[in-house]
């Protein structure tokens, strides 16, 4: 009788450990998904906030030549 009770108790403890581990894993997965979603939202906001650079400005800078000063 005692052996059966001990075995039953051990099995219950093991089941509790397994259930706790499953709950922890599920919580970690949910947290990871939430972090990913937040990162995506932040990246989208950053992309919207960046000013657009026109190509013409960069070309104009290259075309301008410096005037040479002649010193006598």
C-alpha cells in the first residue's frame, strides 16, 4: 500500500512539473510573438518618419565645380 501511494505521489509530482513546463513554454512563445509584433510596428513607424531624399540633389552636388582662385 505504501509503495503504491509513493508511486502515485511521484507520478502526480512529475505530471505537475510537466504541466508547469508546458505553461512556461507557452508563455515564452506568446511573449516572443508579442516582441516580434512590436518590433515590426516600430520598424514601420521608423520607415514612415524617414525623410525622402531626392536623387537630383545628389547629382547637383557632384556637378558643381569649385572655382579656382589665382593668387598673384
